[in-house]
């Protein structure tokens, strides 16, 4: 329409409508850009880098071949390459608009940008739900391709039937087939989310059931221990007190031993109460347990062993900055106590050395005794204490070794993580120099839990195979098309 031939009033209205339409389009573009910028800032850096690289590669694919093979309409070919580069990030944030925008790329003079059309359609239709929206967008893109082909044939006379047939084949192979592959892959996304949610629910239910059963069993064990051991320890403590009073009157040299027996029985009773409290409270730590494993606590254990006639030396090399967790300190206490108990039972009077060191966040606890003196008959044992230590240290993700030395002594070594995780981890390996000859090293731990994606891999692979079969004709068509463009 020639505005100059219109009456002045109608010409002003026409110019006003044109300006308002242009201003509305500019405002829409600005609003879209302003809305997209916060999404870009919130996106992960890896996503931004990948999208930027995709845009650059798309522009290079559409522009670099133009330097070698000059098209008939170079300006329009350059604009088409830039337009395809703009569609590439749009497929992630506006997938419907990205599919609709692929229609003009099928009829343009730049044949190289047609290689990115299937990628845009495949990636965009995966994100469109429900699938009928994806098919509607793909159908509109094909219709736009047909309309542009007919319109171009009317403007530029020629063999329009051949052009229409070629562009229709391009629309089927480059839009419809990738849309089919994209919807096949997109239907798996809700299934994966559903299975992941269901698996999380089942894991939580299993954990709650196991926690309830564990708490019930711990309560039962606590009751059994209280009934069986509490009465016996009380009797031992009462008789030890009477023995101490009698020894003070009749045999003063034995008064110290009798006092040690009474205090040991009292300490055992307190420890039994602490253990019963722990068993009846899930994931609880009493105040006496929090004080275990400190330097004063280990020194008290060593002092008690010296009163019993064992020559014990303590080498404490853990700085205050290490600050092991309460669970690690409790395990340190148990290792030292079990080691000194074994010395009293099997090598009473043998020189013993207790070493506690910190090595790069790993606490090494060792109790080493020399060969027992001649004439000492060791008491029989069943290694139940060492087995208990193995299990305790395994739960922390550490390593445990106990065994005889070549000179006839015995050594107990434990490597404990200073800050153990909530679940068992791979055991800390013992250094070769600290492994006693003939000992038994326990290296325990568990693999990290498998991802819930394992549950859906067969389905995902099936969808991928189906999508690959659908894409094969598209890839073949692109290879033929680009080869023809090069040979021309």
C-alpha cells in the first residue's frame, strides 16, 4: 500500500498504526530480554558455557562455509545463520517458540543451517509437555515451511512443484522425525521422576522400619543386661568394700589392691548404666561418654594399670587443634582399655607402651607390650574383645590390626578418622611399618549408595535406541544434502 496516495487523515492513521506496532514489538523484545536475563544469571555456569559454545558453533557452521561456497543471496544467508544461532539458546527456555522458528530455516538459501534444525527440534520437544503441544508446534513449523515455499514460488517463477516437494521432504525428515524422537525421550522424564520419588519413599520407609526394629532390639538387650549384670556388679562392689575395710585392719599392704577392686567395680557399674542409657536412647551420647578419650581419661587408664603392676608408658602426640569427634574419642578409650586389659590377662608385668598420634586427620592408637615374663601363666581368652573393637572401628571407617610381634610381644593398632561420616567409608590403610607380623588386618567399608537412575536405565536405554532409529533417516538426509551442496 502506497501511503502517499491515501488521504491525509487515513495516511496519519496508517503511520500511527505502523509506529504503534513497531513500538509494541520493541517493547515485547525488551520485556522478553529483561525476563530472560535473571534466568541466565540463575543458571549454572556450566549451562551458560555450554549454551554459549552451542551458539558460537551454530554461527560458525552457518557462516564459515559461505566463505568457501558463495551463495546466490549472501546477505540473506548470513542473516539466516545468525537467526539459527539465536534459536539455539531459545530451545531451552522457550521450546515451543524454538520449534515454530525452525520453519523459515527450511526454505532459506543457507543450506548449512539446516544441519542444526533437527538438534533444535529434538532438544526443544523433549521439554514440551504434553506431547500434543510438541506435535502442534512441529505441524505449524511444517505449515510455515509450505506457505513460505508457495509464496516464494509466486514471487520468483520457477519449478515450484519440485521446490515444494523438496521442502516438504525436508520438513518431514528434519522436523517431524526429530519431534518424534524428542517426544519419545520426553515421555521418559516423568517416569524417571516418578520412579525416583517412589524409590526415595521406599528408602525412607525401610529406614524407619529398620530404626524401629533396632530400637526395640536395643531396649530388649538393655533390659537383659540390667537384669543379668547389674545385680552381680552390685554384689562385687559391696563385697569389695567389705574386703577393703578388712584389709585396712588386718593386712594394710593389701589395702590399695582392695581399694582398686572396689573402685573398678564401681566404675564398671557406672559404665553399665551409661551403656544401658545409650541402648535405650537412639543416637544419644551421655556426658561421661563425651569425656572419654581425652588425655586425662587415657592417663587415668594408664595409672590404673600401673597400680595393678604393669609398667606402662604413655606417648600422647595429639594436638588440641585436632579435636576428634566424640565417637572417635570413645573408640580411642576402648582401644586403650582393651589393650591394657589384654596385657593384664596375658602378659602381666610386661613393659607396655601406649602411643596416640595424629597423622593428617587420622588418629593412630597403638598398645604394644613386650614378651611376658617367665613363670607367668596367661589367662585363656576367646578374642571377643578384639572382635568387638573390629566392629566398632569398622563402623567409623577405620582400620584395625592385632597380632603377635616377632620378639614375643603383642601389638594392637587402630587408625581412626578424626571426623567420621555418618556412614561407613573405606577403611584407612595401615602403613607397612605398623603391621605386626602374623597379625590380622581388618579393612572394612561399604561402597557409596547406587544412584536411583539405575532403576530406570533399561527404560532410558530403550528410549535412546528408539530415538536413534528415528534419527537415522534424518542423519542420512543431512549427509546427502550437505554433500550435494559441496559438489555443486
